[in-house]
């Protein structure tokens, strides 16, 4: 079973934040919540984070909160997000509890290599384990937009390394989740 639009997101699963353990439910209520599962080392994830940062003013206008969820430990996540100047809540899901609850599929290394072989080889030579399990599969990646009640308005699950959601789709979903759309005016 895959979490789809209109389903409830697993909002009670805890992850690590600079403020301690938090759950997605703690971010609900004020406006839409964008949850993006990224890989720290992935250039496509970094681009998706830059796209979200570039749209921060629009996201803020709808009262949206953006949560970037990484697999690395909290200190690594905090340092990296600070160095990249990401203006969002950066969270650590090192135990993959939220990733698993969100039912993200893992991507094979071969699919990543097909899109960016040079970067994959460079990362492996640098000693990066790339979030691999013994199966040779990389961490799942996805972006979800939730309404104030934790229902999924938009779900995008990556099927390849380069598969990032268009920022226009994320913004349309945030607008829809904010309740600022008149019937038929917002399309994703």
C-alpha cells in the first residue's frame, strides 16, 4: 500500500531536530507542511532544496512549513543545512523510521549511475556509503504536501535519481492545501 493523495500521512513518527525529538504532527495546524526526503550527497536533492529555497517567499505567503528529512545524524544534517543556507527545518531520520512509514521505495544504484555516473564514482571513491544497505539500493526519496490536518494533498516518489518534483507542482499543492484555491482554480 502506498500513501496517496487524501490519505493520512504518518504524522506521529518521531525524528531528530535541533530541538530534540519531534513528529510531523507538531508542525501541523498553522498551514500546509511540505516534507521532502533528500539524500545529503545527492546533487539532484540539493537542486530540489535550492528550488524550495528560491520559492520560500511564495511558500511563506501560504503559511507553509518545509521539513527537509535526511538520513544522516543530526550534527551532520545541522552543519550541512547551515553551510547550504537552507531556511527550513532540517531533520534527521537516521533510523529511517519516517522514511519507512512514508513507504518510500529505494532506488537501485544502477538507476543512479545511469543519470550521474561520474558523481556516483566520485562519491564512492570518497568513502561515502551513499545510504546503501547490503542490497545495493539507495535511500528512497519523495516529496509530500500535507494540509493542516495531515492529509496528503500531493505525493511525489522518485523513481530515478534525477526524478525531482517540479517546484510549480509543489507550489500548486501548497496553495491547494492552504485553502486559498477556489474550486477548479488550482491544478497540480
